[in-house]
């Protein structure tokens, strides 16, 4: 599974500018609370909370897309500027 590291900016930060397609993804955050969503309008109150993964807390699993693969360049993360969100994804074949 390929891995992306998204360094957060001051607003919603796009995962990638590349048109990579994924069948599912797992996400975990750096030191501060982070949120993800499929819109640049994602906020800390509307996004999906991303956990700090550890040996006892699994990463957020976003999968089971009923309409096929998603475009990772249409997903965004928001949180503390300079922090990171890690994304591991299953590439479309």
C-alpha cells in the first residue's frame, strides 16, 4: 500500500495534486487533532476525525466505496498548521 504524508497548511490541505485513484485508505495523525473530508470546505466540525494511531488505537479506515475508486486529489485534511496526516491507500488496479 502506498503512503502519503500530508503536511497541513493554514486551511484545508489537499492530499495530493496527482490524480491518484484509491479503493480505500487508512489515515492517522501527527501530534494534533486532524480531520479529513472530500471537499476543500472541510472543517474541524464537519470533517472525519483522524485518530493518533498506536498499538492500541487503529488508524481511521475509509473504504467500501460503492461507486468505485476515489480520487485522492479531491480529499483534504485540516488541523494544526505544520502537523502531518499520514495516508496509506490501496491503489486502483
